């Protein structure tokens, strides 16, 4: 369902804006089903967006809520469930206060900020025995935490600490390639040797 209310006092740059939009998608599976053939998306999403300020300098605020989010892609061994997102938009900055998704008994969590004007972003993340891929011939289980940033033009330093599960030490080899503007070498971290 969707609801939109608003006013604009003329169309000059100094004209005041006031609008509110509310959107609620009760079933993501129904919305995305016809678009995706090898994956299924599930869950509920609701958002409220308020626009204030002027035509020249609009100010955005609002909230985003997602519950029971999931992604299943059997060809890739992806089975994520029990996802939850909580985010607030204030002064043109998106603050993700909670983002989590589970895979089996494990989970991946994240929180951070995104500035809408300059697109700068910082994301703190943590994985606890998270099964990113679960096929017999392609398994990737990650545990660790880190910080990723973007200044609006390029990614900043990726800081991370990954722990390998003991049972996976002889299951394969994973190499991390960081592409950083101006870098001429591939980076390899022995922490990714399984």
C-alpha cells in the first residue's frame, strides 16, 4: 500500500516544501516473484519519508523497517532468513541502526551511515559462523568483523579481521582481492587460507 500527502507553496527556489509518503510492502515474494527465476526474496518492508525545507534545499527524513527478510538462491547455495533492517533518514543522512540476516544458526550484522549529498558511507559489519554459500561443492563460512568506507568517489581502507572455522581449514582456499584506485598489486591475506 502507498499513501502520499504534500504541499508546495509555488515553484520558486525559496518555496516551502512539505510532503509525507508512506509505503508498505506486506509480501516481497509476491512483488519479486515474476522478476526472479533462480532466487526467492521474502519479507515485509515499510517506509515513511518526509520532505521539508525549500525547493532549492529540500530536507529529507524518515524511517525504514524490514522484517522477516530472506533470500533463497538454491543454484548458489544461498539460504538467508530472519532478516531485519532498521534505518532512519535525518538531515539527508541515512543511519542504519540495525541490519541482520541469518543463515542456519549463524548471522551477519551491520550498521553504519550514508550521507545522501556526497554519498560518503561507513559500514561496520560482523559475521558469526555465517554460511554465505552452502552448496556441497561451494562452501563459504565466515566469522569476523570489520569496517568499510566510501568517500563518494572511491572506497577507503577496508579494515577487517576474519577467523576461519576449524572444520574448514582443509576445505579449500579463498583469496581476497582488494581493488583500490592506484594500487598495482593484489593483496592476499593468510587469514583467508582455509
